[in-house]
C-alpha cells in the first residue's frame, strides 16, 4: 500500500489552550504554521506507510481567546479567529463552533457526528486522528474500534486513561511539542529505536510472550518484575506504552495472562513454584515502591509515577532550577532535569519528569512563567492538579486520604 488513508479532526480550542499552558510560544507556532507540523505528522508513529490526509477539519470557536502579553509586555487577549487563515492555507476545512454555554462549544459533538459520517463514506479511511483531550469522545473511539479502524489521539494534556487506552496510538504533550518544533518524536529514555520496529502490536506481543517465557524457563532464581518490565520496554519500544501493556493495563496482568505453568507472583518477583524457593515476603532492595493506598489508586488510575516520597521534593527543586536558568523547552527540560536528578541519586525517567511538568502547568504554575515558580509553587500546583484530575475521574478520597496524598507528594522534604 502506497499510503495510509487518514482523516484528521482537530478540536482547536482544546489543543491550543492545552499547549498554551505548557509553552505559549510553541502554541502560537502550532497555530500559525499548521502545514509544517501536519507534514511531519504524516510520517510520525506510522509503520505501514505515510499518511495521506483525505479529511482535514479544524473546529474552532472564533470568539475564543487566551490571556496573552503583547510585544510591549502589556496584557491582552489572543483571539483564536486570527489563526483561521493559517489553517485554511494548510488545507483544513475550518468549521466555526461558537460556545453554546459558559464552558462548552459544539466542537466535540461536531467531531463525533462527522467521524461517524465518514465511516459511512464510500471511501474507506484506514486511520482516524482525533486531536483532543476531551474524554467525552471515548464512545467515538469505541465506535471506530468496532469498525476496525486505526485511531490516534493527539492530546496536549493528561487525558483520561479510559480515553487514550482505546486508541492505537497516543501523541502526548511532549511528543506534540517536539513535533511542532521539528524535533525528534520519542516517548521516553527507552524509546529511542524507530517506531516501525515495534509498531505492530501483534508482532510485539509475540515478542513479549517469547521473551518472558524464555526468561521464566531459564531462570535459576525468582525474576525481578521491575527489571524485566524495564528491559521489555527497551526492547519492544513505544508499543508497550501506547497499547498499555497490550490492553492488560499493567505488566503484572500481562504476565498473568500468559498462563505460564507453575507461575507465582509477589509485589516484586515472579517465580516457578516447583523450581524456585518461595521468596521472603519482604525482599531487600526491591525497586518497586510501596505506596500508601490512596496514592496507589492514583498510580493505577491516573498513571502517577510510582516514586518514593523522598524523591518528590528533589524533582520540584530541579524543575525550579531549570526554570531559573533556561528558556523553557519541554524536550530540553525533561532531558536536563532527568540527567541532573540522576546525578544526584534520583534515577527518574523523562516520562516522570514530563508528567510533573504537565501537572504543574495545568495546576497554575507553568515553568515558562515570569518570575519562575519556586519549588514550593511547583509542588503545590502539581498536587492540586493531581487531585483535580482525580475528582474529574470520579476517584473518591476521604479527607484523611487526601491528607495522605498531599503528604506523600509534598514539596517539603520534612512533611
């Protein structure tokens, strides 16, 4: 096949506003030069062939705006209508979607209707690209999956996992910023290999089964689950994250589904009950961090990085130092902060750093702010955003549980 027939639906207000909170300059570049990043997206995270855009639609509220500062530094409003000609020049059909109440416009409804209409077209669209972080469109992705169409979600925010897990591919905020700026698009430290090497989920799952089975059968001692999962992420690449462990939701559940003979598992280890001695309940040096129960729920349902309590203040301090010393760039920020943290004995991944950067941006203390936010402001904004997302996802917490979460993620090392 010479190309992938693709349909692209962009909720401009949702994506632009999310990008603007992370990096205003890149957001404006996204809106003024859509043809540039659209061309790069045609060859990004696709294994079969380049995408050919048969449908390009941008849903935009012409009266929408964000607070901005002009060339003289004076506060003003940046209206979305100014970007309309840019998308028209890039070949988009721009559809005006004014607000119909105080908080919502009709973009999500129009996208759903138009995408379902496209399913009935004589032309078969191989892939639907939905640029939005609005989880209201989860039923649309489910409908597209039932029709056996590939889907990609482009979201500048931490969209609900129920939304992104349905999609075949997710282009998150870090990747989107890199795409707009013409930088290489990758997922994290372990995803440097070309996407095409592991884009086929069925092939990757076969590799997953073969590696786990071979290691399990050859192991003389219980296997460390965190180490094995880390190695698999490196060998299989982005498909592990984009498929959410092949649809099982976690590494442990994916291993259980293999139904290996004699398999037994603990929080940290897996072993054969006939060949290996049963490990002690508390294995010294086990890398998996034991979390308080409410924090465990956040890690499971919101993908909160599973980090020791003592690491969080160091992350906030490092991000504050980056904001003071650099002009903000998310790709540079995550690499610089990861390296500095690892040098200080805190071996976090770029993905974990990016998770915190997004949280503090949407929590009201973006790193591009002037004056730069302090470590305390970064930590407070991040915790507030995590709890806000939990509330939106209907994850209930008692007052004591919320106190435990705030204490665990606190920017104060003595808390």
